[in-house]
C-alpha cells in the first residue's frame, strides 16, 4: 500500500514544477532535446548555401558552432545518436560525417571521422542504412543525397526520386504509391531535383519530362512552404530542401531564403538544433489532462487555456491545387465539410501561405508549419472536454466549452448546443478513419509506408476523443467506435501487447515500445468502460507480467525503467484494480514514481519519442506531465 501523504507530496512537487513550465500566456511549450541529426543536416545546408552563394560565405559562425557541438556529442563507439541520451545509429553518424566534410572540418577532426567510418562500416554502410529504413525512402534517399553532396558516396547510390509526382492532378497523387510518406512531399521535390541535376537519367524521355517539370514542381514546393520557412517545422526536412536547391544553383530562390531564415530562428545558444520547433499544442493538451480540477476551475486559468487551444485549430486551406492539400482532400477530410464552387474547402488561412487540410483539426504546435493530425486533434478534443468537466455548471468556462460561448467564432450548429470548434474537430477525426478501422496520422488511404498507416496509439486516442463528444455525431460515433475497437482487437499481438507508431524504446530488440502502446490502448478501453473485455484483460496481464523488478516499466531487453513508461503503465493498470494482480502492479508503480520524485529522478526524460522516419527525441515535459497524471489517478484511487 502507498502512503497517501507521500503520494500527495510527490504529486504537489510535480504539479509545482509543471506549472513553472507555463508561458506568460498560460499554455505550455516544453523543450525538445537537441538532435545531432538535425544539427548535422542544418550545418550541411548552411555550408552548401555558403559554397554556392555568389557573395561568398555568410554563415561560418553558425556552422562552426554546430561543428563544435557535434564533436562533443560523439559516443564512445565512434557513432552518434539522435540525442545526447541515444544509442549510436548509422543514419545520424553518416549525416555527421557529411556535415564535418562540408563544413571543411574533416582535417581537424580526422581521428573522430576515422572512428565514425569504422562504426559505419560495422553497421553495414550504405546497405545498413537501407536496411534501417526498408522500403521507405523518406529519409534514406535524403541522407544519401547529403552524403553524395559531401563526396562520401557516389550519386549512383542515390535513388532518383520521381519529383514529377508532386505535379500530378488531385485524386491521382494518393494512388501513385509514392516512395516517400505523404508528409515528405517537399523532400520528394527538392531531393529529387538534386539527384536529377547531378546525375540525370539516361533515358532521354525521362530526362526531358523531368527537365520540363522542374519549374512547376518548384512552384509546388514554394506553395507548401509555411510562413516560418520550416516545412512541418522540422529542421531535418527543411535542411534537406535547402541543401538540395542550393547544390543545384538556386541559392537565391525564395524557398532557400526562407528555409535559411527558419534555421536561424530555430538554432539554440549552444549551436545545436532540435528536430522540430516545439510540441506546444500536444504538450498543452497533455498538461490539461493531468492538472487537478481545482486548478482548471479557476476561471482565468481555464479560460486562457480554452482560448489558446481554440486559436490553434486549423481553419481551412489556401492552395487548392497543392500536393499537400490534395493528399488531405483525397483522404476525405475536404468532403466532410463540402467543397465550394472553386473546388476548395470553405475557410482560409489568413496568412495565405500554408496549404491546410479541411477545417477542424489540430497540429502538434502553434507554429505555422504544423499541419493537422489525428493524435493532436484527439488530444485537443479530450482536453476541451476536460476543461468543460472541471468547470462549475454556471461558470463562463463551462458555458463556453459546452454551449455557444465560442461557437460564434467557428460557426455553431443549428441546435446551438455544441461549439463549432468541437463539432468541426469531431467530424475531421471521423473523416480520417481508415478502411481498416484505425486512424492514420495525416491522410486517410496512404497505406504503402509505415508512417502513413493506421497506428494503435492513434486509434486509441481517437476513440477516447470521440467517446467524450459522442453526442456530437451519435450515428457516426457508434459505427466509428465499433470499427476502431475491431481494429485494436485485430492488431493486438499474440502475447497481449500493442505496439505504437510514434513511440519506441532503444532497449527493445525491435526498437518498439509495447509498454507505451499497451498502456495507451488500455486507457481507451477504460474510458469506454470495456476493461472487462478479453483484449483489455490480456493487455492488463501483459503489462503486469512485464513490470520490472524495481516496480517501474521500460525496455524489455535491459529492464531500465523510465518515468514516462512507468507513469503511463501505472495509470493503465490503476483502472483495473479490481484485479488483485493489477492492484499490486499499480501500487508498485506508484511507489516507483514516489521514490523517483523523492530522489529527484522525475525530471530525467527518456528518448522514447519517435519522430518522422524513426528519429528519436525526448521532451523535457513528458516525465512531469505523465507522472502528474498517474499520481493524480493514484490519489483518486486511494480516496475511493
């Protein structure tokens, strides 16, 4: 049994620290780990801009700082990992090699590069890189392009990406079975052009077609660039675009200019870059879900959170003919709201620069490069319901969240009972559901590559969101829930676990994270009142069986417990405490978290986050917000 006083003290400690992370505006931004992969690509991009700029080098200071940071991050085995807490991997190591060569630092750091070369050779070199990504060329081809630009691999090793696909008519693009995932269309264009410019195809017809399509595809690339200059706010993706265009003589192109501006805006004081600008929307919705009712009931706090969260909702499209919009439109998101006469979705981005999917979804950040996705839309809907439930029935916050207080901004439905923001979000999420019953990240129907497919963590989160707003679309809700549950039952592993798409664990033999995935799916069964069904019982049993001897949870191979995995697993088994085994596991998990807080280990973030194309990250807020949620549930269970 857990001492309630110790539990209360631990929760208060974590709560105070989480509140200290708030911005002056009242929401949370968090802090993503610095990334060797992102820093290497940024340094390469700036070095190539300097190399091809007619006015000469202008970015030397930034490049030198990046090189110094990278040199300090080398692991003992000669390689580099994505973060300072990550194991070495062949992709990041090859990118660091390329960056040091392009930055004219190879001679100074010859010994370091030799150790890196030995590591890459042990990992299989180019073939090892291809094995890491399989059929997905989203990052394998850009990485090899970066290496070819540095003279480390021949251009014959770089697959020619068919950048002409970016100019396909709407409706055809989705069926083109692209060699890169849907979100990587900018890389398809820019990297494909770099390969074409340095090693044109031998077939004269293909060569003529691609020559003719260069200019139109550049227009598409420019249309996809957000106001910030950063594609998806992602440093690696933006850097690949910048270096590819710079290397083909387009240093003065607006895409390069704005991409460089993004790199300057996102660099850190120590000379490093994170993989993305921030996860502000995601972190804020997680925090709302973890905060105690008494905080959310404060009118000023609740209203500030509500206003900020609603301001992050995506509200339409501007480029009806852009590839990114076509991908979203063909997924069904556009049709859910009806097209206007011009063939675009009603509503527009007032900035007039970023192609958007149909109104209603949320992205991971409030920055201009974020695009709507299933996980963040579900998170926002769950957070809005949490704000409504926490408020008193006659408070302005409750009226705004459940009545028409904010409906006028987005358009209320005829009955005036559901704010237009919630209604649009629910319909956006319903329209995104795949034919297999699960939910993808961005676009329905893009199933050729892993990060375009349905994910168990995405499906579970979507089911939780639809459940809390089930009265918005009751008929659609019932069918979506049934299909979603069938998908989860079908994707459960034989041993009872679920594997998520967007989280992993480097200590797991397959770099998967069944602890996180199983816990998140069980929270959906909990919210739906279905913990007694067979898949849920098997999932609870799996979590209990895989608890580490110290009471925490983590990677299966090394048995290393982390705050994040212990917290989500503890919260999941807490819901099943009618089961004596689950009760014991929950008590041990809570004990582990309390000890972690007492020993000041609760701030140590683990690199369990998977970004695009299996890039590892950690987020400083994750251990705090996950622990607060679990400790709060533990206190509720104790009170009960």
